[in-house]
C-alpha cells in the first residue's frame, strides 16, 4: 500500500512538472522568435519536455549572450560617431532610387556607409587565392589582421603561415582570430595554437567554449567571417577558409570532394569598414582595443572603382541586417536574379521574396551544390525545391563531388546603367547565417565587380545540371520524409 502510494506520488509530481514545462513554454517560447522557429521549439518541448527544454535553454535562449550584445551595442555607438560626418553614399553619385533606399537601410542597421572600393581582383582559383594573400602579407609594413572561420596549417595553407612568420620577423604586428568550434574537428587543431605562438602571432579563439572560466555561451553560435587586412590599405573578403580544398577529412578525400570558393581583393575606404568589424571582434575575444585611422578620402574615378557597403551581421545585431538586405535586393530585381549559396534554407520572408520575384516575371536562377557536405543541411535545403520549382525558379545543381561554397546574389546584372546591384561575402542564404552566425557581406551598388560576379555565375551555371519539376516529382517517399524532417530541425533557433 505504501509502495503504491509512493509510486502514485511520484507519478503525480512527474505529471505536474511535465504540464508546468509545457504551459510555460507555450507562453514564453514564441516571444521575439519567428513563427517557424517557435513552432519547431514548441514541438520539441511538448513531445519530449525533458529533452526539448534543456536544448532550448542551451541553444534557444537569447539571454545567454548579454555580454556580446552589450559590446556590439557599444561598438555601434562608436561606429556611428566615427562615420557621423560621412554621407550614406559618396557625394555626386546618382544611384538607382531603390538601391539608395537599401543603402539607407543598411546604414540604419549597421551604421556603416556606402563608400568607394577599388577592385584589385576577384580570385576564383582556391590555391591561388591563398598564395595571393601570402604575397600581400609579404608586403606588410605595420600590421596584418586575420579573421577566418575555419583554419588549419596544412600543405596548402603553409604558404600563408610562413608569410605571417616572415612578417613577424620584420617587426609587423600580426593579430589572428579563428573560430574554435569551426576549426576543432580538422587535423592539426590541437597543435595549431602552439605553432602560431611559436612564430610570434598574437592569436585568440573566437566564441570559445570555456565554462571553467565563466565564459559560457550558446554552443551553436559561430563566427563565420573571413577577413584579411594588410596595413589598412588592402583587404580580402569572401567565402574561402584557410584549409586545404578537401577540408582534410578522410571521407572527403575518399569521395574526391573539393570546395569551390572565391575571394575579392580590395583597397580604398571600404578597408576601414573591414577594420572596424575586425576591431570589435578582436576586443570581444581579447579585451584589447585597436587604434584605427579614419576612413581615407577617395574620389574614385578609376575603371576598377566600385561603390560598396560593408554589412556585418550576427547575434549582436537584433535586426538581422543580411536578411533584410537580401530581401531588399530580391525585391529590386526586375529582369533577372541570380542566387549562389552552398546552403539555401530560406525563412518565410526570403522564400516569399524569391517566389514573388518569379510571379512578377523575373527569371530567378539558384546555383547550389548537387550534393552538400552535410546530411541534415542537404535534406533541409532540398525540402524547399518543390515550392521553388513550382514558382518557376531555375535550379542549377553544381556537380558533385565538388561543393559550391561561393556566396553571392545579383539583381539585374545584365541591366543598363545603375540597374544592377549585388551582395557578396561569407553569408549563406540560410536561417543559421541570418541569426546564429557572425557574417561579413558586402553590398555592391555600382562597379565592375558586378560584371565579374555575373561572369563567374555564368561559368558555374554552364557546368551545372538543371533540376526540373518533373524530375523532382519522381523522388521517392523516403526522400520526401527525410527532407521534411530535416526542414523542421532547420528552424530550431
């Protein structure tokens, strides 16, 4: 009798806790979260409360990162003060009104203006791009700043690290940041820090997991930026990580999988924008401030002059600047829209913008990999193909085993005058990049970089296979099921 009473008591307590969790979740989870994300989290908590709640508290709560939010807010005030005398765009430039509107949007969200940038080359050969960065570092006189998501010292990248070593020996200050979680699964990670210290590089991990030092954070956050700055005069940005094209993993090498990337080399006032973002990230991880020179005065005028606007984004920004910029560019398109992203997992707003462009008569081309390097992402992405194809999107599958990792967007690249506009950088067009990753994207409002990206997209398209709605409708039940399950997980933010 006593045992039965005890079991009943424990059952009652368990039931009370279960319903308390569910009732509280219904009232608190949707706050400040998009509907798809709220639904996914509530489903996880309601079905498996003892698993879903701890995951939500670990990965779904926005309150864990107060320190980083505070630093970003303070940085925004500083950036606004530094650029207070600079107009939204270079004086005397008559741009398309909708492009000017997007520039104002980006300025409002990030405090960075549109400025001149001199295009020193779009580097589309993976190994050559790494060698070019090494050559620029060999010319450094004062300092080199490096911020890369994934970093490994291997046969391909050693030319870069040897250039850093030579720079230190010349008395050049070298600062380097790399993402801990992004890098730790690759060979050589455990020795990387010691090797960097040995050659004299001042380095720090980005977003480190160090609970023993009371530096707890959401484990699913990443700093996905790729920036290299030399003497404040030359800047590199794009999608390329510092690692061999195979990413060194046995499975990739066995499959012959190699990454396809690009990197743009820039000079001019835009480099100051890159430096500001690096300085904020450096202070966040090291506690050290960097003295920065004001943006250089530049009147443009050369044939490689572009008007660009650097648009950082990440958890420190509550307004998702990259997503809003992408949507604005999509709505700007009148004739043709080209999207290139290794991971295309749109939220409701981006999906609506893309399909609406099709319904407006815009030719929309989506360039993605035929086979992604990540199982869950691959199936989550393909779960959107039905809606995209039905709307009229032309989906081009870049042939496996290659992974198309370049990320850019172009609206009306064939248009005359100032009709074309684009975006290029580290941000994927997926939910993770919009809200969980620190990203670096550059909007291109005018210049020859738009033509070069259009040409690059044409090359990608020429070697790709177009996916048709008829072919997609022939996929089996099991594929449909897996795609839809993975689509649900993509919304867990």
